C-alpha cells in the first residue's frame, strides 16, 4: 500500500539529468541523461530498498543528450517503455531502434497509479515538455529546461506539492563567462534557460495560488551561477512575497537530492 510520494533528482546539470518519482512501491523516471550503470548506482544511493521492477517507464522531456544518454541501455537492461512526444522520439532515436509510446501534450495518461500530463515548454528542442505527475492525492511539477514561464507552464505547475524547477544562471555571470555571444544569447532567449530571478518570480506567483511543500532548484550552471546566490534569490523573493516557510533546496550534479511526503 502506497504511503509516501518521493521525488529524487538523481542529478541535474548541463551534463546529465534524471529524476525518480516514486509513489509507494511504484516509480517512474523523468529523463535518463546518465549512463545505465550510473543511473542504477544513483538509484541505489537515493532509495536503497527500491525494487527496479517497480519502475514502470521513462518519460522524456526532450531529446538533448543530457536528458537521453541512457535510454538505450535502460530499455535493453530493464525493458522500460519510453514515453515522449513524436518529435522528441524521432530526434532522440532517428534510426528507430527503440520502442516508443507517444504522448500528446496537455492530454493526461496513466502509468500504474500515476496520472501524468506533459505540457509544452519553450526550449530549443523539437517538442519539449515538462511534466505534472499526480498520485495518491499529491502532485509533482517538473520543468527543468525552459526559456520563459508561459501561461501553460504556470497552469500545470500550479497547486503542486513538490516542484522541480530550473534556476539555471545569473545573467551577469553568463555575460562575463567568456562563452561565444551566440551561446549567451541562446541561453538568455525565450527558448533558453530560466535565470535565478525569473525562477524566483515564478515561484512567488505559484505560491500565490498555493505554496508547494518542497521546491528543488535544478539544472544549475556550474560556471554561470553561484549556488549560494541561486538559493538566496528564491528564498529572498519568497520571503518578500510572504512565503518564508516554503522549503527550498538545491539539487546537485554529483549526488541525488530526495524529498518525500506522506500521502493524505
């Protein structure tokens, strides 16, 4: 019998991203940017008692390598079905070697006890999505690669109990990073990545609807952000907005970050 909802960001960065959502004895992976071996190692670190047979599927956000690098071996080793939009599937698997389940953004579907809704996000990929995952009366919102918070993004992240949200960069550090101008412009664009300030503003708006119980800030740039500044920006904005008690923490690139809630 399911007793808790657990979210474990196994790792998040520009190099690799993967998140586990577990509801009691059932689980999903959102993205698979680590190798199969590293994914399994981090799963064991995050939830030592997890039965790998409990993982029902991998749901992909988009085709960039830091989100899909492990899908072939994970499907081969664990037999996991992979869910994605058609354009994401074709971009991630141009030779058609994998077995796919196509999803439609904004159309809920079920896997085991999970009610899942993919929603479109603005990012420089073929058909990128975020996810809202509901189970046992609780909801998780995941959006880790997006250039701007659209009305659709706000709609599906509202009223979530746990949020995994991108806080990628500090614009001044990005501009001074020595990266090529075209790359800087790409990251700053509406098809790029959320800055600390924009992430913090979105969090404050979502709290005005209903404060989440946990916020995990993800996809931090190693050289265009500062962990202390990233955390301070969101916590300070939430305190200014009247929500000083929302639990906000940073995810890591080198180890899992895990939170759990009891099911109502």
